[in-house]
DNA sequence: AGAATAGTGTCTTTGAGACACTATACC
DNA sequence: GGTATAGTGTCTCAAAGACACTATTCT
């Protein structure tokens, strides 16, 4: 047995989540207020220790944290990156494995009030949430935003933030919000048709005081589809 | 203090590296033969425990391992992903943070024989090295290859595998090797000029029994430049 | 001059963007 | 018919690929 089987030499390991959804104000992230030291009272990304007796693997740990904080079980979930250093947590050498989760608007609507206490959706303004966050979470959130904004250009990512059924106009609107620029309707529809990650919901139409619109759903709500080219 | 300050609840944490270079047979990866259990005698990606008294952060740990195994200090280094589960290491719940390193051909030439014993360059054939590897390292290597192959399409990645000075023809040839297809010379040169990550080495020319070729170097040997569009 | 590779110019085709048009509902 | 949004067609322009041509060295 080496000295490293002595647990005093092991770093601390947590899983932290950047959980995103759409609110009327645009893209929002879920933050929790810390109850305990360190950083007691500060806002932070939801997270928790890895439970080696309970979690089969890292993704299971991330899903457990997500379930605890939001009640949602099967969102889009992707590993972002891992940070670790001697100084990021005053309690000692610490590692954080960060995941990004995208919640469908349906999930968010269902869970109104059913969320863990002291958790709150904060809209994203420019670089972040305009709050100082615990640990290095402000930097982690910035990384997560960078990843999301870059993926909007070449993936089905925005579709995972909408309700399960949506129209092409609604989808285009989310792309425009996240990209911060207008897209051409004709070109957009051509790209969606090529990309082939949507399927029409037969018979379902969005009705209003105008021509009804075909509703669509993602062919696979668990994974992103990537485009050949950029939008 | 919670029960998780008891170290028996902490997972094991290691840093593992997929170190790539170019050999006459094409892209190669550095493997080491394990001296101790578990998987004693098997080939594995080079790696090691995080030394919480010595490593300031994860990247420092990766650089330390790289230096120990190859002697190289400043290659291109990027975090790939983190795996962790109860079953991947028989000693217990274990996390591996995986990094990709790209070694310049100059570094490899210098270190001939200066490498740690029982380390060996293995050429990549299709999906992997054609060996069964310790732990889940075969899957990790496959992920690393996927990342590399995808980045060749839209980044300066191949330039990091060449000697510090190289010609455009040599660079094109590496792109072609990694992509597995031929590229048009004219289009390739236009793209490289736009991408703007190369600078000519004034006065230096590759001489042979034909027209001499201008030599180039990367403007930044530590980071990748990304293209707007795909090759 | 011939061989070999470096480096550039041109033509054709493809695809994205701009924009206008048609379609179908409610009022 | 008027209005509002859905959905499609067309034209233009720019970028990418194919390919041919010129340039420069050594033998």
C-alpha cells in the first residue's frame, strides 16, 4: 500500500451544476444560497459531495444533485470541465467536476415552488449574473456560458430549453435570443430541415388569430445534434 | 464537520495523459507498462496521483506527470474529460482527469532514450492501439482520438505535432494524414493565410533538389487557433 | 534541358443571405 | 377584406473546390 491510500492525501471531490432554463428575461441559471461555511450566505452553483456509497459514477452524482435541487430527472446533461487546486476551497485541495444541464420549459413550469428552498433562477446579463459567487463559481459559470453560446451556432441546443412541443418560429426566436442577432427565416428553416433533429407532431398545430403553425419535437431529447456548418 | 470530512468517504483522484506525437507510421500515443497491481504488466496511459502537497492545481499535476514521463515541459496541453465511477479501479471509487498533450517532433527527437523506462510510442491504427489497456484507458484513448480528429477540421492542431519550423507542404501533409483524405493545395494555403496562426521564419528555407520552400512557425505554440469554417 | 516541388491565378459550382411572394387562419 | 403569422420560391453574391499555370532550385 502506498502513502496515497492514506486518505489525508486525497483531494476533496464535488460535482457542481450549471442548470439553465429560459425565463421571460431570457437565459437563466439556477443558484442556491449556501447555508454553511465556507462562503455561508453567498450564492453558488448547486453541487455536492460525491457519495461513494450511493453514486455509481460521476454522471449519476450529477443527476442526483439535479434531482435534489429541481426534481427533474432526465434533462440534457453534459460534462463541462473539471477544476482543481489547492486554493479554491479553504478546507483543502479540492476538485470540482462541473456539468451543464438544460431544462425544458415544461420541467420548469411543473416544478414551480417544488424547488429546494433558497434556490432561485437568475437571468444572465452579459458576462454573468451580476453577483459575486462562492468559490470559483463565477469563473465556472462564465465557462459554461461560453460553451453554451458557442454551441448555439452549430447544434440543436436551443431546442432543449423549449417546451417539448414547439413551432419553428418559437425555435428561431430562442436561437436569436441566445445568439443576440436576427436570423433569416428562410435560411433558418432550410438549416433545420437539413440538420434533421426535429420531427413534426402529427396533427398538432399552434392556433392563434393567424395561420396555424406545425408543432415539432426533438427526435432525441437527451442529446445534441450538431450541424455541418455554422448558422 | 460532516461525515465527508472523514477521508474514507473520498474518492481516489488521478491525472492521466494521452500524449501524442507523429512517428513515421503516423499519429502515435505514449503508453507505459504498469509495474504494480492492479493491471500489473498491462499497458496504460501515463498518469499518477494528485500530489496535494506538490501540485498547485490540476494542470500543474498534468505537467508534472508529463515531465516525469517525457522530460518535456511546455507542450500543447488541454483537458479532455473526467471519468469517475465505483468500478473503474478495483481499489475503490476513483476519478481520472484526462489531459491531451501534443508533442512537437523536435521534443520527441531530443528525448530519444531519455524517456522513462517501460514507456513506448504506439502508432494509432483506426480505433486505437490494438492492445487492451488497463482500467478504462482504451475508452479514454478513444475519446481523445475523437477530440483530436474533430479538431483537425477547424484548428491549428496539426501544427503542434511538427518540428518548430516547417513548410506549408509539410503542414498540409499532416492535415491529410490526420484527416485521412487529400486536400487541395491552393485552397489549403488560402485557409492558412486567413486563419493567421503562422508566421514565416525570415530567411529560413527548406532546400532540396527543387525550388526552396519558405519555412513557418506557429505564432503561439501553447494554444490552438480555430478556423471560422471547416476545412 | 529535365525533374521536382513551391507557389499563384482562374473558372466553375455551391451554398448562404436578402427579400419577396404565397398560404391560411381569425376577426 | 384586413391583419397577422406560417411557410416557400427566387435572385444575387461570395466562398470553396478543381485544375492549370508559372517559378525556382538542383542535377
